[in-house]
């Protein structure tokens, strides 16, 4: 069974464009599109059905992929992203 705590068990994100709509890299990851501005430090993502899709920035692409993976595996946000 895959777990989001084991990065080696997850598919890699694939860079689709070096300079996408936001001016930086664009990635495809498990059905989501991750868009980054130049420098790739403050990225956002779009994914049908994900409650955080298009809702702000989340840091580098590597901080977004666990949010996507957790959603696909549990249909919920990870505990650290749930409202208190």
C-alpha cells in the first residue's frame, strides 16, 4: 500500500513547460497541473474536485504533491491542512 509519507512510492511530477502561464515551470502530477512563477518558489495548482485547487499558493512544487496524493488516496485534506 502506498503512503504519502514514502516519497519513493509516489509517481514523479513531470515538468511539462519550462516557462508556463505563470512565467515559471509547469508540472503535471497525478491529474493536477502545478503552475509556478519565475524561480518556482510560490506555486499553485489546479485539480478537478480538490478543495484547495486554485485557492492560493503553497510554496515549491514539492509541497503541493503531498496534498494531491493525500486527496487521491483519502478524499480528504491531510490533518495539518484541516480547519481547527
